[in-house]
C-alpha cells in the first residue's frame, strides 16, 4: 500500500508536564510523502483562567495578551481533529505532542475524530535517530533542518515548527527507503 498523507503537528505549551501545563498553540501541516503541502492551519488557544501562566515567553513568544481573542481549547481541538482525519499523525518527538493532545481531549468520547486521529504516531525524531545509531549528531529539529537544508523560519512557533518538520519528512522517508505504510512501523511511538 502506498503512503497516505501525513498530518505534521506541533504544539507550543506552557511547560513540559501534561498534568500542570497547557496547550497554548497548535499547528498542522498536511503533506504528501514527497513534501507537497495540502493544507496548513494553526491556532492559538485561549487560557481557561485569566491569570494562568503561559510559561517561557522568551522561548515561544506567547503572552496572555496574545491569547485573549483565541478560541477555546475544545474549539481548537475540533479543528485539529478534522485535519487529522485520514492522515498519519506525525511530529518531531510525537509522544510529547500527542500526550498533550490526549490529556486535553480525555473528556471526549473514544470515537471522537481527535482521539482516533492520534494513533498511530509517526516520530521524525525517532526516524532521525535511527540514521545515527552511534548518536554522534544532535537530533533537535533545528539541527535536523540544517542537515537537510530546510529553513526553520520561526522556531518555537507551532506552525513554523510543523512546516519545518513537514519539509524534513520527505528526506527522512527517502533516507530510510520508505515507500509503503508497512515500512513506517518501526518509527511509530506510543503514548
């Protein structure tokens, strides 16, 4: 079976703990295996409480003020779920992004498109690491982009990181000789 489209996802969060921190921004780029972009989407996410912390603003640039007019989390998750439908969820460090989405959508029914859409999880970080079994290189997104000549225009912006990951994906698929869905199996991760 040939490869379907890939929904390349990135999140910006208020921190690293799924229990204590929240999703601040979502970005999705739907691409074909050759890197052809089919769709792009991003959304900031409104805070639940006005004084809720936004975390490392110096890294992601998101402030409480920028989130004021943003959609509520459930509305943003509805949009995300629609974009995942029929595509393979893909991310650089997929378990991190999917864990935040799973936590945020835990109240949704099991047949909700969003809950169905985060399985399987294709991880470009794992794909990059498997090309370097001795771990002689860095596999941070910025470094992987440099290796493949991909410009990372807006690091730590959900859509910017998703676009960069989507541009790296065809290089990783090619480096591993992946042309079928079955060949993706070793690069799936679990929550």
